[in-house]
């Protein structure tokens, strides 16, 4: 009986301490996330979505506790932290993967098409005919992959809720 009472009392005490410890956890605020914005370096490219719906693609000049300073058309401009909805960090895409996938797909389509068409004498297509079609397809596919991989990649960096 004493063991049961003691274990019940211990369980109640542990649950109360965990509740009070949970209550003391700091509430996450936008300031915690704004510290991440402070890590942006000068001349870093960003896309800023303002709360009024406008977007600005620019470079960072500096960041303070209450605002972000950007370069816009050779002039600096302050944007208040409260006016910012989202900030996206912009990095260059690397089109290598797209080029390789496009070239492989293009080769397969080109070679497959030439093999399906066959030779001009009604027999199976000659190897050179198939490889030539594959090479043309690979070139077209690589170009499409490169075009798809160009530009900037956007990564959500900050969101003001």
C-alpha cells in the first residue's frame, strides 16, 4: 500500500514539474527568425515579398534589428521589418543535372525514333542511323535541360507571420 501511494505521489510530482518546465519555455517569436536574417551578408541576392503584395529582387546592403537596407538602382532603401512578409535567398541554379537528364532522354528518344523508322531499304536501321538520331536528340535534350536549369533558385529564408 505504501509503495502504491509513494509511486502515485511521485508520478503526480513529476507531471507537475514537467508542466511547469514546459510553461517556462521561451515562446518563439519572429525575433528568433530575424536573427537568421542578420546572417545575410552584404551583396547577397534576395527576393523580398512585402505585406502589401509587392516583390523586390535586390541585394542586401545591411540588416539591423528593425529593418533591412537594400540596394535599389544605385540607392539604398530601408524596409521596416514589420513591412516584410517573406524573404527568399536567391542562389544560382546549377544546370548540370538538367543537362545530363535532358541529354540522356534526348538520346533515348532520338535513337528509338530512328530505330523505329528503320532503314530506307525496309531492313532494320543501320547503327550509324540510330546513333546519329540519338546524337541529335541528345543535343536537343541537353539544350532543353540547360534552359530549364538556368536562373536563380529561391529558398524561403524568413517569414513574418
